[in-house]
């Protein structure tokens, strides 16, 4: 029979072996350091609100990716600031990410300047062809593909809907960002439709959140009876303040996406941004599996939604017609 001392030594050695084994087991949900070096790495650059980054991550999760275990993400989400876009794009390029996912036309241009080899997925862009981001939708060429919104095609519809809600309006203010290359063709289309509807248009530049109050003062000075806000990360990240000031100035305002209406704005007609960012995950997945961006056709959204806010309408002295309420995809009370 083994001595007590012999048994004690066996137990001690067994305990040491178990401790060493446990020491090399990674924490749940995390890959070991050496394995993490081999995981695909995604760069994410977006100057807008963080909730759309969450939508992209959700899209990856629905495709089976687990952050930290099957994929790594290097995110740069600036929440409305563009001052460091070029620097952040270069930083992600230096990290040699496998694919770079980017939202906003300005950020995509910064990414293109930072790298001509890393695949770039546009989660959100204005007209990618007219902005010079891709050669064509069917064959984008180069290292850029993803999703684009041909905003000029929707501009007339937005203006017609706004006129339907405020039939007496004769003067329209438009907030736009001159640094956003996709805005100029939209403005031209809006001005053409406005002329047909007998509306005078006042262009008001807005490329910094600090200038929002001044933009409304200019609209008031120009005797604007309604407002149309072009989609941009600057206005998107300041949507609550814009909705508040539109109500204060009693301006009926049309926006491009639902986030403005959920923040208290009057109405919006356009795409669902969260769905676009989730769709960007599909492009990312294809590229990680070997697809070349030059051969992945750029997609346009095919579904558009009308969102109206009844409380915001009362704040500016308006009532939505039964027809508008029936056509709306969502009515916020």
C-alpha cells in the first residue's frame, strides 16, 4: 500500500498540472492571443451616431460571426466629428485590416485616399457614381463596393409630400453640407421640382453642428415657410436639436430618414439606415470569403418608408390628412 507521503506528493503534482492547464484556457468569448492574430480583422470608420455601428455588428452576428472569437473589429466612431477622418482612415490602413467598412461620402473619400488595396465597403453613401467613388454600379472597379443612395431620385418625392402637408407654402429653406459631394446633384433636382411647384428655394449651408442655430436664423430671415434637411452625419448626430428648433420656429420640416422623426421631427421619406448597415455586413462577409470588391455590384435600396409624427405636426400648427396617415409606414403619436 502506498505511504501517506507518496499519496500527498501525487495530489500536489496533480494540482499543479490542473492549475497549468487552466492557466492556458482563454476566457469565455475570447480567442487565445496567438489565435487572435490569425482572425480576420475589420476596420470600421463612421462619423455618425454609434447606434448604426451596432446595426453593423448585429448584421455580422446574424451571419455567424462572434466578435473576439471569429473576427476582430477596429472601430473609429466619431459621433459627428470629421476633423480626424483622414487620420483615422490612415490609422486603419496601417493596421492592415482585411476589409474597411465606411459610412458617409466624406469618410469613404478619406478611406480611398488612405488605401488603394484594402477592400472598402460603403455602408452608406450618396450617389457613388456621381461622387466618383465607383466607376459604375454594375462593375465598380477598384477597391470600393457596397451600398449607395441615389438621393436625387427621391428629392422630388420628398418635396411633393411636404407640399401636400403644407399646401400654402411658397418659400422653402434647404439645409445642405457643401463638403458632401452627393448634395449638389440633389439640390439641383430639388430646385427643378421647386420651380415646377412654384416654390422659391433658399440654400443654407450647414457643415458644423455649431452653426445649427445660425442656419435657422437665416431661414427665418428668408421668411421660409418650410424646411428640407439633406441627409448628412452632421445633421444626423444633431437631429434632436434640429427637431427642437424646427418646432420653435414653427417650420414644417421634411427629413430623409426616420431617425429625425423619432427624435421629434415632423416627417421623413427615405431608406432605413439600420438595414443598410446590416446589409454592409453581407458585403463584408463575401469579401472575407474571397470576393473582389471590383466585381461585387453596388446595391441600391429598393424599399423606402414614410414616417410621420403627429405630435410634431401639432407643434407647428399642422394636421396630417387621412391620406398621408394611411400611406405612412409608421405614425408616431
